[in-house]
C-alpha cells in the first residue's frame, strides 16, 4: 500500500520501537503498525494500539505517582 503521508513510500506491517512522551518523561515501546519505508509515518489500527496501551497506561500511572 502506498503511503498517504508522503506518497513516495510503501506501507508494510511491522513492529517499530517508538518513543512515547508524557509530562516530560518518556518510554520506548515496540509498536506494531503499518509503517512507511520512506518517511517512517505509521498507521495504527485498534489492534495495534491495544498491544501497547497497557504498558503506556502503567507508565502514565508511574509518572503521576
């Protein structure tokens, strides 16, 4: 599938390490999704988001104390 963001690259399903930031803190998580091989933009569906949601929620709870 052609990338909708850059119109140059091809989107393919893979897992990529992504940095999530919350209140000045960050965590690196493996995020599955459709990722562009040119601009590195990603498209995430509900299943992709669900795979990192629990870890991100735990991270936010730890930051909030």
